[in-house]
C-alpha cells in the first residue's frame, strides 16, 4: 500500500477511535450518574445467556470511572486500555 494511502487510513482510524472514545465517555457518565442518583439500583448483566444481578454499586461506579479515564487517555493520544480493546475488536 502506498505511504500516502497508509497515512490516510491511520488518520481515518484515529478519527473513528476518538469518536468512539467520546461516545463511550458519555455513555459511562450517564450510566454512572444514574446509579448514583437512584437509591438502590439493580444492575443486571447478561453473561453467556445468564442474567446476573450486580449488587456492589460502588465497585461498578469504580469500573465506570476507570473506563472514563482510559477513554480520556485515548483522546489525549496516550497509551491506554480503551485503544488496546478497540484494536482487538
């Protein structure tokens, strides 16, 4: 592949990755605020066809905060887990 086309491809991928990171941050923030606002929310996760109730809301908020942090690192162009995950999918 010519160098110019390769550079254009990388720019397109970086733009898409930043768009995905921004969307992911917004999703996490909305979900985190909803958990904080509700007194006793029940979070249901579907894992391999089984529904599992998650009751440790503080831990879930911690995970959302970590997701937000990693996606923000992606927007800053720093090494991050969000980019690694998106590269694998």
